[in-house]
């Protein structure tokens, strides 16, 4: 039988629905605003003020200009490259480090763990990292974007905690059958920690997708390696659409100065949607793993 709610309980539950609904709307509205602005008429959008609840006319001129530029495609390729390769590197190195630190007989693991955790709170800073990247000879290369963040301390700790929850008996049984460390990690540890691996992969992929600081500091002068977020950063910072347009766009080059300024807002909004929507589409597929991964270590057996 279902328990009947009293009047006070119903008021409380109703209030929680209203509050959570308002919070969800506050979180969702910025994306709705960008979407509506990106498909609005540029002139009407510039004349509008206040909250945007519906498109101000319908126009896809911003999207036309964005997708008519080859830079957007190279930016997509570079971003996807860093997301895929960078995430694989993150998972590989974090798994190896977490496996070693989670073994009971690993020497000095406490000291090494403390040293790794220390880097999460204190770092050398931007200038030493910049000098290190230049000294390694990877400045203005793809490695400059992938290597500096190859291991995230928090992800390593989460994976280490997850690996420690694997029963030791499974490892001992595998060793009796002749399995080594590599076989134990690949065939036993990783399959049993799929939710954590998926969570860490999601964190890493989102981090690579949204990262523009690394591109800004380590690959500033190589437009062939420009990522979408860095392209968007330059567009908003410079306040004009020349980052997204070139001589190939006749529609943009034929505009007057005022038309460029008006259309520039639509281009910004369209670029925001283009750069944000793909990563949002990944979340529904990893949501079930995300919840399980976050609960690792919350309960002890």
C-alpha cells in the first residue's frame, strides 16, 4: 500500500517541485536564449531588449556564414581529434597509475599518492608550464594540447578508489592461472569498473571539448590547429566576425560596416550553438554510468 500524504507533506512536495522547476529553468534558459537568438533576424535581434522568449523573426544567416567558412570544419576536426586522442591518453595513463597505486604490495604508494595529490592544490603556474612546453620542443604542435593535461589528479584518485574495491580474491585467482599485471588490469579490473571509466572519459572529453586556454597559451600562432572554443573566444573577444569569415564568403564581404556589426551578433550565437550542441548530445548516452561512477567509494562493503 502506498502511504497517504498529509496536507503538510503535499505542500512540501509541491514546493520542492516548484523550486526545482525554477532552478532547472534558470539553468536551461541561457541555452534557450542562445538558440532563439541564433535563428532570429539580425536586425530585429539588435532592436530587441530584455528577456528573449521567442525568435525575433526567422533567419539562418548566422548559420549560413558559419558553415560557409572552411575554418569551422578544420576547427571541428581539431576538436574531435583532441577529444578522442586526449581522452584515450587520459584513460590509459590514469588507469595505469590508479592500478599501481591501488595494489597492496606497491612500495612507497602512500608517499607517491601524497605527491600526486599535492599537485592538485599547488602547481608551478602558467609561466613555468609555458617554459616547460617550449623546452620540450612541442610548442605550436598537437602534443602541446594533449600532453600537459594527460593525467588529471582527481580522475586518478577516483579510479584508484574504484580499483581498491575490487576483491583481492579475483586477482589471486587470476595469478594462480598465470595472469600478469597487464592481463589482470585489462580482463578483470577495467571491465568491473566500467561506470568509473565512463565517468572519467566523460569528464576528460568535456574538458578537451571546452578547452581553449591550452590553445591560447601553447598553440596561438598556428591556425591549422585552432579548436572551436579558441575560435569562439577570438570571435567574442575581438567583437567582429573576421575570425569566422574569409574571402570565400561573398555574402559577408559584400556587407556594409553596420550590417557586419548587426550580423556579427547572429554569428556569435550560431557559433555558440555549433560548438556546444555536439557535446550535449553525448550526456544522455553516458548518464547511467555517470551516476554509478559518482557513487564509487560512497559505500563500503
